[in-house]
C-alpha cells in the first residue's frame, strides 16, 4: 500500500500519530506558536519524509526494532552529545534513545527502512551496526552534491501524480532513496565532530 501525506502541525501529540517506525518525545524550547511541516511517503517497509520546524526543539526518539533510520540535514544538529556538521548523514539504530536539539528553521530528509529491505538491497552490512555505537560511528559527512540530491528527493514528494496508478512513481522514489543511501554509506569518512560543551 502506498500512502502519501502532508501535514502542518501545531502540537506534538498529533505529529507523533503520523510518524512511521519512530517513537519520539519532542519539547519546544522557544516561546511562540509552533509550526511543523511534515511530508511523508510510506510503502510497506519504507518511509521517506521531509521535516521543517520554526522553533527550537529538544527531542528524545527511538527507532522501532527491525528498522534503521537515516537523517540528512543541511543544517547543523546537536545529537547524542555531538555537534553534527551540516550536510551529514546520521544513522539512527534501534535499541537506544537518540537525543537531538534542533534550531529554529531546521529542516531535514528522514528515511526509515526495514532491516529486511536493507538486506534485500545489499545495504545492511554497509549501514551502521546497531551494536557499533558510539554515536560518532553513526555520523557520515556527505559531499555537497549528495546532500542536494537528498533534498531534491524529499522535494519530489510534492510532485505526487495525484491520479492513476502511483505505484511505479513511489517504487522509483524508493529505489532512488536506496541508491542515494548506498552512495552515502560507500563514501563513509571520518567526520570532524566534537562533543557539545
């Protein structure tokens, strides 16, 4: 089943209802109205989403067993006690809490993939082993053109065909996401990250 949704949220309870493969507890740190935009495509064991927020947030989240999460943002991120440089791929593995701090205007591309699909695509061995923490092992710096490709991928959620059979379009999008993850994981380097003071 293919499902595409686009939402504007002003509270976190309703936002959590639309997350796929994640358990999260965000807290707003700035005063003022919250505006959170979330576009998401779901295809069985895969989800692609685009996130944008207008307020400073702190978040503790976890990935459900049997899946891995991947996040790419052109914005800097505080994650698991590290300063993550802009344009990094962060791998969220199941079995532990992942703590983040987002600045106003933060946006990101979020991908959730089942271990079965990763294995089928030949990516499970290349992805971060959930037992291979510490967190700095799970941050992968990306070339600028690859960050741009992830953003174009997420922006294509707004180009949903809207009529007829959307299955081929969604399957092509999923395959493109897996191809980009393969490129990102193959080019793994040592990021210049440091602990948050």
